[in-house]
């Protein structure tokens, strides 16, 4: 009775284009409903309890732990994405439980050393006619690698969470050739709005956070931020007029707070207008729509692109970070060569999986390295480099 009231009340509050749990395509292995938690709340909790989620604490966002322990890591970034996604979903009357589950799982497939690690693994796997994407690796994690239940392999997440993990940041066509079978995931269709908004919540989170960390690190000076970002120049000016006696650092933090609010508000308003103008009244209409419906208006998108260009030129390509990326590339390549020379060097669980499932050695090696934290990858590199 409690569960029926909880789920029913939640679904009645949803907009007609939101994903109601009653429409779920369910789990691969049927399970009885929980008396007072929705299926997506259960998915959220299963993700939080995974090893992959815990390892995010020691995976680089932009700055490694050698710079400072004040900067974001992949875990704190994930929590910020979840916070923003929940806010957006509540205002748009979407399924907040589904959004939260997707936000918390959106980066669990990320390899060590941020996007540099992903780029190197993709390049290495391309030599074998394959490739690597952290979203597809995340699907493998939740479907297979995480072993916590006696009744099935993986986490047995709902279809909507698995689909969102795969499709939140890009659309796949049925004609694409991939290293993993995605045919069950309605290729050629748009994902529900709950999945679409994760990509924008992610972008808002990392743009604002990277500005913050870049400024705090001293690599991204305030003068460059104000010169190359119209929006930050406007917001910092507002804060300076409002708090003329406040230290620069506090005025910068006030401006960053306003930046998040401005971007979230613009996203909500533009998406709401797009939904109304397109007369969207169901999830199936969302799926069939020619393009994604969650997005900024043109002017906010332009201002947001300015911030991305600023971060790319002023922070990501800063000599201090490019040297760290060069070292990261070398570590990933060294690990890959080491395990490919003799796959039996893999941990027993990974080597048994290679033999049990008869998967190619390069795939087993890639998945193992992708699961490493930065710290562990560095530790193994030191061990294999020692006499």
C-alpha cells in the first residue's frame, strides 16, 4: 500500500512528456517492487554502492591530486551534476528519481587521467578495429563487471537507466558499427528528456567548476576570464558593484554562483518554450522528435561556447596541464603493453572473465585499465618499471 501510494503520487505530479515509472520497460531479470522506493531510487542506490562509483574519488577531473586536494575530482563533479540535474528536472516536472540515477552513473565508466585516458584507450583499441567510449564501458560495468547479487550478473538496472547511460550525451544510429551490441537500446530514437538533460547538467557543472578551479589554481587569471567571457565579465561586474569592498576571490565566487543560476534558468526556460512550441505531450513524441529538445537558447549557447573556448585555450592547454597529460598518455600505453604481452598478468577475476566469455585479450586489458584510479595506475606503472 505504501509503495503504491508513493509511486502513484510521484507519477501524477509528472508532466505528460516525463517518464513515468509505470511506462518502464523493466529489468532484464524481473524483481518484485520495493514497498516504498521507486525502481529508479533503487537503481540510484545500486550505483552508489558500486566499486566503480567509489573509485571516482581518485579519478582526475582536471587537476590531479598532486596539485591540491581542494580541486574537484570525478566524484565531486558527479555530485554537482546530480544537484543541477535534480533542480532542472523538478522545475520541468520530469522524473527526478530517474534523473538522479542517471546523473550519479554518468561517469562511472570514465578511465583514469580524465579525457586523456579515454583518448589513449580509444586510440589503442582502434588498432584492433574497435574503440573505447566511457559511456559504453559504463554499460558493461552495470551489466556485467559489478558483482553484488547472487541471482544475476551486474546490477540489473531498469532499461531506462541503462539506455540513459548509453545515450545521454549522444545519439546512435542503427547503422553504426560498435564494439558493444546496443541494438536493444532503441537506436535511431531520442532518449527521454531525463537522459537528455544530463548532458547539459554535466556541461553546466564542469564549465563553472573548471572556471573556479582554474582561477583558484592561478593558471587562469581573472583578467583573461573577464576578457574572453562576456557572461563572466557581466556577472563579475554585478558582484563588484554589489560588494565593492569584498576581496576579489569572494566576488569571483559570487559570480560563479550567478553563472550556474543563469545557465540553469536559461536552460529551463528555453526547454520549456521548445516543448510548448513543438506540442510535445508524450515520451514517444520526445523519442520521435527530429532533434533533442533539452537545450539553451541561441544567445546563451553562444555565451556558453565562449566559456568552453576560454577553458580550452587558457586552462586545458596550459603548459602545466599538458605536461601532466603527456605523462598520463605514457602510463596508459605502458600498462596496455604490459598486460597485452601476457594477459595472465591480469587479476584473477579479469583473467577468468577473459577465458569464460572468450572475449579478445585487448578488450579484457582495456576494461581492466579503464577501471583503475589514477593513483592505482601510477602505482602499477612504478611496479612494472622497477628492475
